[in-house]
C-alpha cells in the first residue's frame, strides 16, 4: 500500500493529525492498536480536556480548529461540561461520546483507519522514513508513505525508524497514574479534596494498626464527575515504571489495580459513598511521559515564561507545568505568565534528523516543564492538526511553515494571543 501520509496512534493528537492531513488533500493511513479512537481519553480514563482554556479568572478558549470542532460536537450531545477548575481549567467529557465524534470525523475526512494494528517496524532510507510495518490478527502488513506523524505517545514509530529520541528529560520523567472510575455515588453527593485526604489517611492508619503496609500512593487529585452518569473518576493510583519495558509496565498495571480497590474501600468512608463500586480501571495506566522526539527546537519553560514569539507558531498553549514526582508521588503546578496563553512552534514537532517525520501530543519536544505543559489532550489536538498539515505539505513537495499557518487559520485555528485578548 502507498499513502501520502501515515499517522501512527489514534489518540486526540493522532486523529487531529490524520484529519488535518486528509483535509489538505493527502491520502492518509491511520494505525491504531486499540479498537477505538481517543487514546488516553478512551482507554485510560483520562476524561478531562486540559489546555483548551486560559487559567485566569476569565477562562478564554485558546484551541480552535479541530479541537473546537470536537468540543462543539460533544456539546451537541450534552457530553461535555463547561470549564471547571482544579489548579487548571478543564472540561469533563463522556468517553463513549468522544469515540463516536472521532469516528465520524475520520470517516468524513476520508482517512483509512486500521484498528488492532500494532506497529512492528519502520524502514529508514537516509534521512527519511519510507515504510512502516504492523501486525494484526490477519498477519503482518506494510505500507509506504512520503511523510509520517508519530502520535503513539511512546515514540514507537520514531524509535523503530531510527530517528533521534530520548526518554523523558535528564532532570526527570513525569509519573504515571491509573485512572479509576467509581459508580454508585448519588449525583447530589459532593466529594471534596479534604474528604479524600481524610479517608485515605484513615485507611493508611488502619493498615498500620493491623501490621500491613498500605500501597496507596497519593491522597490528593482532581475529582471528576462525569456528565450524565455522575460517575466519579480519580487519579490517585500511581506507580514508578518505564513504559518501554513490558516487565516494568506489567508490574505497574498489577500494582495500580490493587491500589484501586484500596481507594474504593477508603472512598466508602465518605458520607453518601457507602455503596460506591469500581466501574473500571484504565483499562491502561496513564503514562504522562515516555519518549520525546528530538526536534529542530526544544520548547523550554524559560521560553514560556518569557512569552517567546516564533515565526513558525502553529498553536497556543495554556496549561501549566503539571509535574508528578516519581520519588514522593507529590504533584506541583507552575502557571504560565499571567495565567495566559503562550506560543508553540512547528519546529518542536519536526524531527531534527528525519526530514519527513513529525510528532504531536506528549511526544513533542519540550524540556521538563515545557513538555509537562504541552502534553495535555486539548493542546495535543492543536499540535496534531498542525503536524498533519505539515506532513501533507512535505508529501506534496516541501515544508513551508507559512503555508502551514495559513492553512491552520483557514481551519479556524488560533495562532495569535491577540485573538483571545
């Protein structure tokens, strides 16, 4: 098979990249190892769209284009909340509705989607990737393309294709957490952060009194209540692991699921939550950081703090540097200047040594805090759309950042802070 653009990974970044490239006229193949689109939103219980809004008193939307289309489609289904606050500003959505919305968008764009496709190899010719291979229940397959976008989150395509990558950053790798969804909690029952701390502390004290070591790692997190069902999702069960290592990942999944049941016992101690039950865990642990593609530019937190301007800006970010420490399991959140928007350049999505390879989402090139700020799903939709358009232009002949910006503007993307003032 031959395509113009191949996108690996069907999360929010990957779907945005595939649709962006297809709308630019490219013949696009999208490879996804799961049976649905949505990535972390669909298979990891990450049900908050972060990065869509500025973090000040008056939240302003900074993601247009593809991201705004997704939000509008979810609003039409009553499947997303207005902006909420917990350190940052985010919207909570119903994952089943998101799956349907993303299915519709790729079908309407004419993207060739392959579910159950696990990437197994990539062929490198000089300074380009020319072909990828994947396996499914039918066997092993291969396809050629002129340009590629890696949205796997773990950098699988870049790694297999011999592109320059790194694991995390020299000063740390963000911690992963298992999203746990609980039902049986009446919609009129409000669970607070203080209540969570109280019941987890009590659970740990009981374990100590009984001569047991509690496995519960965290006591504070955002409390998410889903539109419609009222189910509560928590991000507490955390484990230090390497997502590239199957043995390490397996231990993390097993350990985090044990924690989920401990958290359920603790939550039942909150008034009104006595009949809570565990709806789902994950079903995959939520990896916040894995490989980064080494790109032509690395976005730094210092640049964000300085409100750096770029000639090749393709998106605005608004999320802060959300960091989850692997040693203490504590989290921190550094706000961008004035809790406003900052620019993201195309060059932090374009491989430093592979001319026809782009990336988006948490694979984008940022330092410890910069990467922690731009990895979230709302921002990933903006970087994904830009990467897809850039890949389509490379497939057609040459990369022109100005043309990428023009096409993004035509699609309704927000590239200038003046647009949100």
